[in-house]
């Protein structure tokens, strides 16, 4: 397998990043929000469960 030089890979990912920057930032924000709300919901359920148990 031929390996591409690191600089061309870097250039390619830079172009890609610029092209998709706004879109990926939006989806990352949505994903982060979903993860955060899921985590807080789990924590609430987990801690209220342990409080009720004891």
C-alpha cells in the first residue's frame, strides 16, 4: 500500500474541515446537547433511585 505524504493528507483534511465546518459544528452541538440531557436524566434517575433505596 502506498502511503500519501503527511502534508497532502493535512491539506486534504484542512479543505474538508473548512467545507464542513458550519455543518459539523451544528451537528456536534446537537449531539452534545443530546448527550448532556441523557446524562443528566440518567443521573437524576440514578441518584433519586439510590436515595429512595436508602
